[in-house]
C-alpha cells in the first residue's frame, strides 16, 4: 500500500467514524427528547387523573356524605398548594430526601382497595362509612407533607 492509499484509507476511517458518531449522538439526543416528552405526557395525564378523581370524590361526598363536601374541597385546595411547594422544593438538590412516607402509602393502598370494592359492588353503606375515612386520610397526607416541607427549610 503506497502513501496515497494509506492516506485515503485513514481518511475513510475518520469519515466512517465521524458518521457513526453522528448517528449515535443523534440517536441519543432523540431518545432524550422522547423521554422528556413522555415525562411531560405522564405529568399531564397524572394531573388530568387527579382532576377527575377530585371531582369524583366531590360527587360521591355530595351523595353519600354531604356534611363532608366542604372538608373535601378544603383538603383538595390545600393539597394543590402543598404539591406546588413540593415540586418546587424537589428541584433543589438539597431536598432530594423529600419522599413519600411508606406507612402512609400502605394505609393509602389498603383504604383505596377497600373503597374500590365498595364502589364496585355499589355498597352505599360502606361508601358512606369510608368517605370520611378517606378524607381524613388525605387530610393527614397534607399535614405530613406540610411537616416535611417545613422540616426541610
């Protein structure tokens, strides 16, 4: 192989490597953009779900526990403010330890499961019994969140 062939071979290798790097880099950038879009969509769908669930609980309260409607609306408003503060704090690295309480999560899952069964079989007495418990549970969540937010200041 003479000098010009080696130079051409080297040039070809550099060009091939550059093209491969460009393709890999553009794939990584595209994947990152896709993940960001999915996160935005996930956040949006979660927000939509919360809006629907809040209204669902309000309607159930109106029907099965009218004395609890104002309580639920107050819990909901407070949660909205706290969640906004929570998300702002999570952006700051020193607040990374802001995590949900696993005890609360288990209680939440158990209560939700019991409530879901009552709704599924349309057990009005059980729904009337569980709604105030659910609202109290959400009220406790707000208190815990508020405590964690103030503890971490």
